[in-house]
């Protein structure tokens, strides 16, 4: 039995204010492309079941474009006559009863099975039971639902558990309403042939469990996610045709990579700025997201080196982000006295140390202007 497991597709996510040729946010388009790559693989592999462990959409109320894209892709999957089972994640679960869960829109597809009601749901086929535990806002209710799941394990069939949560505190995403699976209930995993998890955006097995996996997301929802490998899992469960199917067959787990836009990190040491800038490695940066870190910056350099100048070094890149790291002060002792100063004054003090009086006056106005612009945007 082959089961294709993917997750955290976050359709409708957008970022970076770059438009593609069709005037669609380029990052949003990247997420659609990643999803379409999985669907292409589904058409080639033809697994027995397809499962998605949550965060299909990025928001509980996605845009029309995201909904239209999903409906089109679900139409393709539905036409393959392969059961497709989905659970809701925290991103697609409304926080109040005022709005209906978005996954409802797929109820009309005959081969699509949904679990979004914040309760345990058993989805049963001739040879396998999918024990689905969608995202739950209420942890107390979650515990009783886990117990229901435990009661419904049937040894005569394969048992697959599907959840969108953090198993222990290791897999928290620092997001709203995350659900942490209680560690005292991890023994249930041993009763399952495979435990499919969503929420964590990297592929991997969970702790010491051999059959518990996060497939990871299909794209990165933040530039903080430096992983350049995204994909899905193809699980093969043996013994499907054995006379006495054994419980707890070892799941064979294969990670399949898809092609995503790379994120590359480069460093320019401002100790020797001109030289470092002209020698920076620009290879393979075409269409990539490039994160450039300017290190050992002095306050003066920070004003003079414009982001636009750094971006010009990578003309083929899709996006260049510039991070600034200041040189450590030689007399770190003075830092204690500076605490009471505002960041603006602190900065001005630095300039005063480095520049002559005339240069200080020239830069002062510029700095004050920059800080007032910053306060304007950070005041809301
Ligand atoms: Mn997610």
C-alpha cells in the first residue's frame, strides 16, 4: 500500500512585493507552483491514498485566487479516483464560531474526505483506517478526542493517524493557537502503522519513533526558514496481501524533493568593504532569494552603503535582502552608560566619535530624518 503524504501548502501566502509576468505576487505564485508539482507527482506515482495534514491555505479566509487554484487542483486529484484525506491545521481553523471552516468547500468531491470539525473522525476503507485529529482550539477536548482515537484502532486493518500539532515542545512554530500533543499519549503511536504529522515545516522523523513523520511544508513561509529542500513523503506499508496481516508493520518512508526557489546567504565584510563587495560570490543567484549580511559595519559605513548598491551586485536575483551587523565597540564598557539614551541618540554618539564636526552636522539631519520615518511606521 502506497500513501502519499504532504502538508502545510499554505496556498495564498504572499511576501516580498515582487510581481511576476501575470501581475501575481511572485512568492504567492511559488506556493501554487509547489502544490502543482506535488499534483504532477501524484499523477505519475498513482498512490493508493493521498493525505494532507493541514494548513492547506495560509488563512482561514483565503483570497479568491487561492480558492480558485485549490478547486482546480482538487478537481485534477478527484478525477484520479484515489481517496484524498485532509485535515484542518491551525491556519485554516477559524478562531470563533462566527465563520465556517474553509475546507467545507471541498465537500462536493466524491474522492475527497475532510476532517475539520475540531473532533476526532475515523475515515475507514476496506484495508485501512485513517484516524484524523484536526487542529483543535480546546486542549481539554483534544485529550478526550485522542482517547476516542485509541479506542478505534482495529488490528485487522492498517491504522494511520493524522494530526496537525507539535509533538512535545520541539516542533512549535511560534504561531497563534498551536496544539501540543500530550507526551503521555505518545504510546498510541506504537499502535499505528504510520503517524502523519503537519505543522512543522521541515521533513523528519519525530524523536525515537520510527513511524512518526512530519512531511514538512512545500514552500517557506518566512525568510527565516533557510531550508532549501522541500517535498513530500511516499510511505509504503508492507503486508497488505499477507494472509495474517501483521499489526505495526514497519513503514517504509521515502522523502521526495520538489524544486523550490532557493534562498542563498552571502556575507560582505565591511572591514574591507570595496574588496569584499567586488569579490562576493554571485554564482547561482539567478532567480534566487539572496540574503546579504553586511558585517563589521561602522556607523558611518552604514549610512553610506545603500541597499540599492548591494542589490546591484546580484542583478539576476529575484529578491535581495540586506542585513546589517555592526562592528563591536572597542570599549564595550561604555554600553552600560548608554542604556538610558534613545537609539537615535546612541547612534548620534557613535557618529560623533567617528566623524569630524562638519561631517557630524551633515549626517545629523539625515539620521534624525531616518529615525522619524522609522518611528512613523513602527508606531501603529
Ligand atoms: Mn503550517
